[in-house]
DNA sequence: TTGTATGCGTTATCAT
DNA sequence: ATGATAACGCATACAA
């Protein structure tokens, strides 16, 4: 009755093979048993189409080979790419990934609780909620945001990226540039892009202006800012660094609406390295985040046993890629 | 010793509250117990910061509130959107989502096995491997591909979408159109776009040509096809329907390289409804797939108890949206 | 209404 | 080397 309708268990296999339960367990886990026993068990496994129940395994071993990934969503191309590469990195180590999209930041805490309930082996989180309670017993790796010295944070070298953007604009002949930023005013790693850019401008003698908007402020503020810097149809900036490709994308559209040509009149550099489709070119000239490396680093740090070797902050090198909104090779 | 370093269990809560194990279980599961007992248990739960172990729960109940989603990747914007909305739909029902990116189609089977091992409550799969073995005991819902009458398939109304594309092109003044397709030659739902388009062309008296490439054939074939249809700098098509937005995106670039203006010289319609960033406009005029509705339908069908009520194929209505590669309002 | 005991599928520690 | 048995954390049927 039972073994007909429910999935086969080790007990069923043992009965089928005429051996003891422990023997089956050993075969399944690759522990040496007598040749003839092994064959009989393997045959029974195949015959019954037996699969180990990893929940029972997890219950016993207190290890689940599952990691939770917390992200705001997967529709933003950067998050989507991150999710994909973290999935790959986990897969390489035979870990499963629980994806948790945090529609609002209340859910972040809820998900962390959920993840702990589910007894995941660890959590990788790109979160915005400033006061998350992370249990000591659940390994956590943060992306783009430092959450205390006990929790490693992995990010791009955002400062160097900002600096690189300034240097590239200088190399490309700009003299008068602008930095545009919108987004969370949280003290996270990406906010170092601004400081890096300023630093780069100073060291290369670029004069620069900044326009910083907080989350929720209307985009029109940027339009106004740009309009105010147009005199006789000419923009007083010849280069713009936008804090993300997304912003760059919107700014480029706005510039064109203002009858300014990109990159002829003004060159634009973004940050992230977004492509519309995998394999397509970038949406703009940009500072590319090393997503596969970030993913690999997160997984490595998370699964690393030696807790004392966990660094508080890891910054990975970024690269510059031309994407048609700068004038490479034209000078 | 034990209760110090490991996470608290029901037993710990029971001891702390001075009640029996069963009582704690009842409180946790909302089964009525005496008021004073409940309070004591709740207090102990809070004090110890107790969380139920859902693996143990699952082991007992044979239910895990976890669903696996099989997708090729999350970098493709359509897949990314699907993953996000399925995650939301599952979350509404308090289900967790295991994301499984199938880098190559061998892994699809591996993942299905893994999912079954992990005792997920069901699988939602957008797969390409033509001979997948789906266990009878694991509920499965397929996206975009029929996998037999026992497995429900959810898709957009691809036929209607193709038809709609033809009708729109006709409405927009086209008389001579082309259909371009590349991708899996598998017998899946999206391949009905072609038939729908032909049908639409016929009913609206459009003359049309087709260029169909199989997976792996070089994109240059399209370039050649288009070049061959240019005479005196003019393309002999005034409208093109591409089987996906991705293809449309590439084709539009090619057309511009061939000194053809889009949409002035030739109008282009894609399929899927991709945006570069959430909230941004579409990358081209397109037939939009109702991703949130597809997600919701998949989850509904998967978690529906009444197995006899599961339809073999559900097609959801698509809509047309202008995205700047057609000439709305110009005629 | 509350407590006790058993079993879920697996692993590991024992004797054999 | 193999087989019996306890234990993982929880739910529940049953006894009190």
C-alpha cells in the first residue's frame, strides 16, 4: 500500500536488495561495502528509481547545501546578471539557490527569517534596509554595503571606477564635466563613485559640477539642471559621468531631446556595464562591474569554513568599455 | 553545552516554558491551547528566538512550500522578468522559490532530479531538452512548450500575437512584409508566431517573405537576406516582423548599417515586450507577453490540488505596444 | 485540554 | 564488513 504510492525510501531499497538499511546508506554515500552488496543495492536503486531525500539528509547533517540570495528584483539587468552568476558559482559547488526578491525593504527581514527557518547554509544579500538583524549562526555575505565588521562585504572598486571615469573623460578631451547621481542615500559602496570621480577630476585638472538627487526626487530636476547649463544651444559640459547606466540611459535621452548630440556635443559615461541582451553591446560607454568575479567571491567567502579569514570588505577591479557614447579614436 | 551553540529547538522551548513538546507544536501551528500555556510558550519562543525548522516540518508533512523554477538563465530580460514575477506569485502564497539556471540542456534533467531529491512541491520549467523525464509524483508546469497532455503548458497566445503583428503592419500602411526567425526548431509554442503571422498576412492581403534560421546558423544570413532585397538603396519590404525583440534589436541595427531608416523606410515589430530597464520604454514596437499573468497562471496551476481541472494548454492574451520602430500617428 | 509516544528518511554509532 | 538502533526536529494519534 504505502510503497506503491509514495516515493521509495532507503528502507524500500534495503528490502528490495535484501540488505540492511545502513548498507544502503553506505552505498549511496560512496562508503566502501562488499562488491556483491554494492551491486545488489545499486540494482535495487535503479529498479525503484530511488532518490535520497535531501531534507532528511539536512535534518541529520544540519547542512542543506542551499544558499539564499536576497535581491530587490531580477528585472534590473545588473541584479539579473548577479543572480545568474551567483547561481552558476553555487552550482559548481553543488549548492542550490533560493531566490528571494525583496519587493520592499520590510520583506528583507522577513526573508532573512524565512531563510533561517529553512535552514539555509548561508545568505548572500544585496539589501537596503539599514537595520537588518542578522543571526550570528547564519553566514552572511553582503553585496555593495558594509553591514559591520563581522559580515564580509563584496563590491566593485567603486572609488577606482569613479576615478577611472574622470580619467577617461579627460583622456577623451573633456575639460568641463558633470557628475549626476540619483538613488539611495544610504552609506553604501556605490556612493564611493562620487568621491572617486571628484578625486579623478582634481588630479586631472577637470572642472566639474555635481547634481545629486535623493530617491524619490523627480527626474525633471536633472532636465532642469541640464537646461540651465545650456547657453546659445551649447551645453557648458563636454562630459558627463552618471552614477549608473540606467541614469546614463535616461540622461542621454534627455540630452537628445534638448537637441544635444551624444557623443559629438557631450560624452557620457555610465556605471555597471549593462547590455540590453546577453552578448549585445553595452547601452553606453561605461565602467563595467566584474559580475562573475563578484559572484564567485561572494560564494567563496560564504562557504569558506575558516571564519577568521573573512575580510570585512573586498573590492574587485572594474574596467572601462566604450559603448558609443564617447568619442574613442576620433581625437 | 548543546543548547548554547546550536539553534533552539521545540524541545528547548518546551523546557524553557515548562510545558510539553506537543503544546509548543500546537502554539506554533495555531492550534488552540490554554491561554496561560500559550502565553508562556510565546514568551519562551521570543526569549530563545526560536524558529521552526522547515526541513523537519517538510520531512514530517511531506510538503516543503518550495517550488523549483527551471530557466536557461536570468540574463535574458524575458527570463529575468519571468523569474521575478513567478517569485512574487509564489511569495504571495508563502512559497519559496529555488532558481535553477540550466546552462546547457543536460542540466535540465539533472535539475529535475535535484528538485525531486530536494522534495520540492512542484516545478515550473521553461526547458529545451526534448526528452525530459518528469516523475509522475512531482507536479510540473511547463512554459512555452507542451510536454504531453498530463503536464499543463502556459504560454502567450503566440498565434494571435503573430496575427496581431501582421494586422498592425497592415494598419500602419505596409504592403510588403517579411518574417524573420531564429532559434530553437523545437516544436514549442513560440513557433506558432510564424503561422499566426502568415494567417494575418493572408487575411489582410499582405505579400510576405520569410527567412528562417536554425539555432547555430550565423546571423549574417539575415544581413545577406536583407541586402539581397535592396535595390537602388531601397528595401523591398516596408515592414518586418521579428520573432523576438532580441532579433528585432539586431535587425534594426543591421538595417541602419545598410543605410535604411527605421521606421521611416521600414517598420519593425518584435515580440516579447522587452525593456532595457524596468519602467523604461520598450526597445522596439512589439507584441507584449503578459508576464505577470503567465507567472500567476503557472503558480495557480502548479499548486492547484484538483488535478483533473488542469488544462493541457493555457494561452494568455498579448497586446501590441508601439516602441518607436513603427509610424503610429504619422499616417 | 495537556502530555506521551511514535514515525518521517537519513546517518552514525554501535555490536556482531 | 554488515546489521541493528538511536537520534536529528517536528507533528500527531492517542492516552491521561
